[in-house]
């Protein structure tokens, strides 16, 4: 699979996809996340893992 394939199958702009690929997203767009999950046939939990910093609730 390539970024071009995902861009087309998730109906994303290249800049959107690059932000996610390069971990530059400050706020996750749930619509974008849903389209990526559908294109990849995965669940959200397969893509995102909650990581807590020491001292956080």
C-alpha cells in the first residue's frame, strides 16, 4: 500500500495525509480518522493508542 492509494481510497488531500503520517496533527479530525479506518478496514484502536505521561490523571 502507498500513500497515494490511501489518499485516493480515504478521499484525503495529500497535506491531510502527510500530517497524520508525520505525526503533526494537533487535533484529530474524526471524519478523517473514520475514512482512514474504512479504507484500511481496521478499527480506531488499531491506529491510536493512548499514552499517558508520568504524573497525568
